[in-house]
C-alpha cells in the first residue's frame, strides 16, 4: 500500500499541466484530510466545504511551487489553514468584533480537558464564536505563537492571549454542560 500522504509523480505532473482527471484524483485523495482541518475553523459544514474548495483552487494554481522533496501533506495543510485564515479575515467585518477586543482577562489559567484531533470536540469547537475558534485552532492545533496569531489576524498579542483564554473557558463550559449530571457531581 502506498503512503497516502505522498502525491504520486504522475498526479503531480498532471496537476502541474492542469489535467482535470489528475486534479480530481488529488481532490478525492485529500478531501477528507482537508475537511478535518476546515471543519475546525468554520461553523458549518457548508462553510468548511467552501473554504476547502478555495484551498484546493490555490493548491492547483500553485502546484508548480510545491517541492516534492518535502511532504505534500504539510504543504497542503499550510495552504488550507491559510485559506481558513483568509476566509476569517474576509468575513470578520460581519462578526461581533467585541470578542477581539482586549477586556482584561489576561493570562488566567483555565483548565481544559485533553484535546487531540481524533476527539469528539469538533461539534463543540464549532459552537465557539469565529474569533475564539480561530485563535484556539491556530494556537493549540497549529502551534502558532500569540505574536504570529496577532500578525495573521491583525490583533494585538494580548488580544490573542485573551481570546485563547476565553475560548478555553467557553469550551470547558460547553463540555461540562454536555456531561451527564452524575459525572458533573462526581
């Protein structure tokens, strides 16, 4: 069985030449992986599909920039995450901007249940406001620093920290609300 993270040379060549059949095969191979990423950054499946399709368009337009000496999956992931960030920026004006303002929560420690990509946390993450979700994903899942997040989103470092704290706090509340009442007491 071949490594599903690699892209065969024939597909790479086909995509670079704009071959629709090659693009369709790459789309089918990496759709699930891309959806796992975009679902974390969006509120609905439809929005996730839109972001993912935009990401695939960028992949196909810039396939000539991909260096086969490096893992395709890493390059693809970076493009999809950046596309989600671009989507966030373009829709941010429609959101409630209060969440992005500094309100003095600072760096309060908020305990949160363990998180991994395979957890059932996705539906809960999607209940966060877009700004909280974006900062949470960039910091926790993508390992960006608050300085980098601030630059990407056009907010201050302290606003990034504050949004992360609020996101963790809200996630904890949502998780506790979904626990059976016996488990909450126990």
